[in-house]
């Protein structure tokens, strides 16, 4: 046997190589399955695209003023700090704004303003479709503590409304008949009131869903994305996915408006705190100034002074500059004391006013950082608690900044106190000179100095109050819209071409998977490789499917493919048996129904057409069918010959009538003990006598896989032909053939594959074909058959 077949025999089923040509042939044979699968998958894709709810991308872009990013022409130190913040992963102002854009608080304001927790749909036969301009509006007059998601079906008929829904608590189906503007109660939702849309009065069937605002907020946030295009940009791209473009644009527009409004509100909070602080100080200073002016008035009235004498003019001129400086110092000390008291009672809950700060850049920087950090803490508390580690860290930073400001104020206050003491010393020296001035003028000078100080402080506070009020009216957001919300023209989902391509691929994949699974689950003979892997016994011939259903297909006039295959089988026998003596050929199989009788009849007919004398022996004594298939009647046969010595061999040999060289020995009556009947000594005598009279003896034996009759008869056979049937014989039954061959229970064996489905493919049933010139009376052997014959010659010679 050649090495290729040895390799195939050593392979297990799990090591079975994949034959792409065979698989492709099976695909061609099942082209109709692929056609149906493609149709079903493409139809499913069409229906999905027809009824799936599309989602659109709504895009907007805002620009944020951020000194830490972009092209801000700051100092070199600021640039260095900006670079370091990137290395240390410190969040910039733009990064913080992105976090604010994704907070629940901001989206909750949009949901409440637009009533987005109520969604309206138009009822359909297959699916419902969301609508924006609904013919009615649902108002929750008095919501429940926790709104449970509920779906309402509503039928509008003029002014009458028929509403059906499932009660969220009891689970029962409820029906209500109301009119527009009539409140009604729904468990788990609250008191509802439905009003008519004057711009759309279309009647019909509609659906609306009511859910809790928190659920709607979570849904919209899952559809919202906010991100910066790159690390150096101060722009923020905002995208919202929504099935209705116009509604999505309005939601995103309102969302940006809420964001900008809250940004301005933060700035106004600082201005309001500053105005409140100044107003309180004005009340105190005004009261003190009024008291001093009253003292001056009382002094003048008591001293009966209408004017200051010229004696004090020189002293006033000399001390005016000193008084001015002292008033400025005391003004600053007063402001510092007020700020110090404000910070000490602030407790990290209020912003520090900026418009009344002393002209100290260090302190101004501290106060700016303190206010920004405090506002950021307020934003974080919208989505986190005070126990949050990040919030606690911010509290620690605020406490540190507040301590730094108090320290700075204390240092500044000490410096101003020193200046004040120096000025007072100078004033003391001047007072020694004033001792020569009359007592009234000296007292008036002191009162005038106090009046000047309070008056300057009062005017300063008035000025700052007006400046702060003006700045509040001109507050603008640090973000502006550079690209308003706009929906894309085509939906991003579902992707039409992708779904069609997926449906096409699945339409091809399912039939291929079907073929593969059927191959895995198959336990029948499908192709030549199945036989080659299971046994070393060579294939003598291959017979295609008998479409006509005739028992005899080989005649003088027949030129059909199946007739030519029997002639090819007849030619292959020359490599297995000698032609110079009578030859006995035994036909058997694994089980009934594999075509032993059909093959033996047509091979016998093919041999007889060569002028050879052929006798058919019907030795399937358990279930004989040969006589019946040949259309003959059995009067007496093999059984009669065995049980009666008076019957001669010529008494049971019958001319078939098909041609003069073909004879038949029928089985005769069915014996009770077939095996013992075959073991009779007369069987050997009959075979020996027939060898003298006929060129070929063809024995139709019982299946060897069921009974032992064929084993008994094989000792008379020169060649045993084992019939296997395409898509009928089981793969495990090929082990019987291999066992008989390897144990030499039967020496000379060959396999004939019967009932092959000849189609345009490859292998048995998948492209097994011969090249025949039908109608020309010629037989053209195919290349595959020539290769098979050459292989048989090699086996015979070995």
C-alpha cells in the first residue's frame, strides 16, 4: 500500500484535514440554502433599518477663558507653571469646566425647565415613534415623593381623553376617561393635568412615558460627552446623541444656557458679598462721621466761634500734610481691621470682597486664589458630600489660604501701626507748638482732624460700592459659544451600510456553519476520503445513483453513465482475479439495503456481454431478493439441491432470458437453518461443478455485518466485493472491512461504492463525475478514474 494511504489511515477523526475544495463543492451544491439565508438576513436587516429608532449627533463648541492654556501672553513664570501643571497632572480651568458640564445638577436644571422626564410618542402598529410637537402637554401638578416610571396609552377624540396605564403600585391595568384641563391622580406619579396644544390639535392614539427626573438626568448624561480637542486648546466640544434632531438641539442649547448662567451667577455672588460688606461699613462710618460733626457743631456753639482765627492758619498749614498721611494710615488700618474680623468670622463659607483690598499684590493674589477655590468647592458639593476626600482636601487648602491672609493682614497692620506711631510722634511735636494756640482752636483742630479721616473713609467706601455695582452689571461668563448646537444630517445609528454588510456576511456564514456542523455530526460515508481513512481495502468501483429505478441497467444498447461505471468495474476486476480459470466473486455488505443484489445483477450482465458464461447464485437464504429483481419465478434452487441428492446442478440452473450467457441459481425455499445449509458438503461440490461450466460465478451473500453466512461462503470466493452505499453506510461499519482485511479472514477484498449522488462538486455527491460522450457510443474514462485504476494496479502488483 502506498505511503499516502498509510498517512490517511493513521489519522483520527479529530486530525481530519480541512479540504477547501470539498467544502466549496458542498457550498455549490447547497446554493439554494445560501440564497434563502441571504434573503432572510437581508430582509431582517431591511426591517431593522425600517423600524429601528435612529440616533443623531448634536454638536456644539464653547470657548473657555483659561490663563493656564492657549495663547495667553503671560509672564515667563506663568508659562513655566503651566508646563509644570501638565507634568504634575494638575487640572486646569478648562478641565474643571469639563467636569462641571457633566454634573447632575446642571442637567437637572435642564430637565426641570423643559419637563424632559415626560416623553411623547405616536403609537404605531409595530413600534412607537417619539414626537416633539405633541398635540397635548402633560403637567405634573403635584408629584409623588418618588415618581415611578409609568407608560400611558392615550386616545384623543376631540376634547375627550381615554387613558390606560398599569398602576405602578398594584400592577393592575387602569383606565381613565377625562377631558383636557381635568386633573386626575395616578399612584406612584402624582396629580396629572393634560392640556391641549393650540398649534397641533390632531386626534389619534398616542403614548407618553413619565419617569423620575433623576432617571432622565442619568439617561441624558449617558448620551452627553464633553471633551477638549487637545491639551493646548481652551475649547470644549459638547456632543449629545438624540433621536429627534430639533429636540436634541433645544436640549443642548438650554444646557449651555444653564451652564453660562451659573457661571455668571458665581461672579455675581462675589460682587453681592462685596456690596454687602461695603454697605455695612458705610453704616458704621456714617454714624461715626455724624457724631464727630455733631461734636464740632456743639463746640462752636459753646465757644461762640464763627471762624478760626488767623493764629491757627500757620499751624494748620504746617500740620496738614502730617494729618493727611495719618488719615490715610488710619483708613487703611480701619479697612484691615474690618477685613481681619470678616476673615475670622468667615468659617470658609463666604467669598472675600475684592474691591476694598489694600494695594498689596501679594494679598490680592491670596484673596483671588481663596475665592476661586471656595467657588470650586461649592461646585463640587453639587455632586459630592463634605466627607469626600477631595472636598476635605479643598477645606484644608482654604484654611491654609485663610491663615496666610490673616498673617499677611497682621504683618501689614503692624507695619501701618509703626507708621501711625511715627506720625503721632510728629503730631506730638506739633502739639507742643499748639500749646501756645488758644484752647478753643486746639480743640477745634483735633475735631477737624477726626472729621477729615472719617469723611475720607466714607467717600472711599461710597466710591467702591458704586464701582462694584457697575462691575456686577457688566459681569460676563468666562465661556462663550463659538459653534451653536447643530444636528448632523445623517443619523450615526443605525449605520445602514454596516448593517447591510453584516447581514450579507451572516447570510453566507449561517449556511457555511450549517454545512460544517452537519459534517461534524455526520456518521455516514460522504466521500472517498472517509473510506481511505478507515480501511486499507482498495475501492474497486464507484456506481452512481440509479435515477431510473431499473434493476438491470447494463444491456447491449445502454450507454448511460451508470452502465459505463459497471463496465469500468468489470475492467478493474482484471487486476484482482485470474482470467484463465473460473472465477468466483462474492458480494456482501454491512447491512441490507446497500445494493448487493443490484450490483451483482449488473456486473453479471456486464461480464456476460463480453461473451463470458456467468451464473448468479442467490445465496442470501434469509432475505432473498435477486430472483424477484430479475423478474423470474423460483421453482427450485440452492436449498433444494442441498437437501436432496437426487437433484442435479443442471436442475437448478435457469436461463435468465436477458442474454444467452447469463444464468441464475435461485435460493429456493427458505431453510430454518441457513448457516448449516451453506456448510453442507454439497455446497463445495456445487461450486466445483459450476467452475467447470462457467467463466464467472457471482454469489449474492447476506450482509457480513449481521450474520456469518458470508464468512462461510468467502472460502469459495476468489474475490470478495464489499458494497458500501453513499450517505447510507455508517462510518463505524467500515471497521468491519478493515478488521476482515487486516486479520486475513478474507484475503482478497475490494470495495464498491454504490448510489453515489453525482453533482457538480467534489467527492461523492460533491463533484464526482465521469466524462461520458452520451449518444456517441463511446466511453471516455475520466482523469480521476484513470488515477484510481493506476492506484489499483500498484496495489495488485505489490
